[in-house]
């Protein structure tokens, strides 16, 4: 019996993205749309780490936005103000299990600890430098954000 690749067996996916620029995010989002059309993912959530709530971001029910300030330092739970329109469904996400978490970029230690409180079968970091917390780390040496998700898909199709 042949094993399925990580990509093919993933039905619930949480994508965590560290926001850099609006253009990079748009490229990333477009690439994500294309890749998900070729997947078995039935449940998807995207959490985007932004610097502050004044960022120019896309308001969409699929995307939830979080800032480092939204997380309590000691309990790693969300502050009440984090449950605003930008943090739509963050509490639900925090208490939901996923087959796979993909983390694009390395957030601060506090945000990373919050992310790791989310239950997942596998956690994969993309361009997370030397962070040893992930089950698997992938490094894309491309400067283009538009190919990050495609690169991830290709790699996860090869890994069982």
C-alpha cells in the first residue's frame, strides 16, 4: 500500500503568514488561491500577523488578522480587544484542530507560542531560519513571494 503525500492527505489547513508588504501579501494570496484549487483541503483558515490594526489589509471572512499586542504575555490567550473585526474567528481557530499548519515567515517567540497552542497533526515552517519547533522546515531561496505556496505544494507532494 502506497502512502499519501502530506499535501494529498491534508483536509484541514491553517496558513499563518507574517505580513511584510501589501504587494507581497497580494502575490501570496493569489498563489494560495491557485494552489488550493489543486488540493483536498475542505477547511481552510488564514491568520496574518500584522504590525498594527491600521495596516491596509483585505477584509474577508477567510482571513483573520492578529498583532503581537493581541496576545497576553503570560497566558498566551487573546486579549478581549483582539476579538474585533480584524480578529474574526481567532478564538475558534485557536480551539480547532487542523491536519496541517503552514507558517510562512518567523513570528516573534510570543506569537509562535500562541500558534503552537493550536492543535495540529503536522507543523511546517517555510523560511523560518533556525527555529527548531517545526516538524519540518522548508527554505525557499526565491525573493518572490508569489512562488512560496507553489514551492510548498511541490515539496509536500514529494513527502509522505
